[in-house]
C-alpha cells in the first residue's frame, strides 16, 4: 500500500474514532476539545464532499456553546479565548456563514479576564497572550473593535511593566503576540509594539541557534514537531520548508494500539487527521496557526 493510500485509510479510521467520541469529549475548547474536533470535520467534509461531516461539526459547536456560561474559563487551551479564535477561523475559511456575531456574547467575559481577573502568566495556552489572540480576532468586528483595542493596549502595558520577569518559557509566545499586533498596526494603531519587539530580540536572543525553548508547549509529538517548524518559519524565517515537506512525506501510519491519548488538535485524533489532510494537499497549513 503506497503512502497516500495509507494516509487515506488513516483518515477514515480517525473520522470513525471522532464520530464515536467527539460528542463524549468533555472539554469544549480549541486545543483539546470539541472546537478543534469541529475544525477537523469541516475540513474532512470538504475533502470527502460529504455534508454529513459538516453537520456533525455543527452539532459539536452547538453542544460546545451550550457548555459555556458567564464564569467559563477564559484561557486559550480549554476556554473561551481559544473557542473564539476557532470560531473566527471557521468564518474566515468559509466553513461558517453566520448573520449574528457568535462571539459577541464572549466579549464581556474576556474583558473581565484581561482587566479585572487574576491571570496566570504571559503564555498562549493559559495566559495573557492567549487572551490577546482572542482580541486580535475581535478587531475585525465593528461592534467589538473598541473593546478589543482597550484590552490589547492593557496586555501590551502589562508586558512592558513586567518585561524583566517574563520567564523563558513564555518569551516566544510574547514575541509572536507582539509581532501579530505589529502586523496590524496600519489599521489598529499599535505602533508601540515596534519598540517592544526590538527589546525582545535584543534581550531574549530568540533567533539564536538554541531553539529548544521555542514553542515548547507543542511537546515532541509528530503533530507538534511539524507545527513547531511551521511557526519557526512563520515568525523567525528559519527556512525549514524542505524539512516540513520531508516530515509530511514520512508521517507515521496510525497505530490504533498506540493511538493518540486525546481527541483534540493537540496530540489528539483531530490534529492527526488535519496533518494528513495537509500532507495530501487537501487543505492548507492555516490550521497550524491555531496551536
């Protein structure tokens, strides 16, 4: 069996596993839960030309929204920040066509998270830069743009105030967040990020040959390693395109006896499925930006 057929067989098995377990997944979030599984099924529906998979993805989103309440976790990994970014991703990729702004109800919770609640750190998955990624997506929506700017300025101020205390494990996430903001400065007025970015480059030496600490949150799984290379290209211009292509050609066949421990995008069936869809050139790498 050639590699392409193996990946197509794996995709069918992954879809079956997620159909059985997707709605049973307790976590509603993007990285480990229903939001990430829904993203896989929208892509898989397009690949198979079978709208039943898109219907299942919509069911997952409906269940996910029913789980959310005013005191839901705000974090990116399991909570509202990641869910909001995931919904925006689906809208931007034409998987969701909604008249009402689904995330408008999330805004007040995320304002509270940034402006009033205690926060853990500056990391993407559990901290302020994850909140920031949510608010970057909200800049596109007229009703939320003012709140988004207010919260983003607050996060930038906190980075500046506590710059000396930001740990090495958080520095890459802070740098990437500031770079994303800088790229929006023409429309959003975040000119102050340029100085902070230069400070990051000068003090943290993020483009040194020591890249082990970069994107350490991704672990050392096959999915994580490919996404790490993708981000290193995206943010640091490492020139890993050939290595990414080679990694995609050598994806390990799915072994159900040594199956992923979860169902989501991170170290789960949804991530394994999207990795194979990308290797088959049936979707682009934009989903990797979610992790």
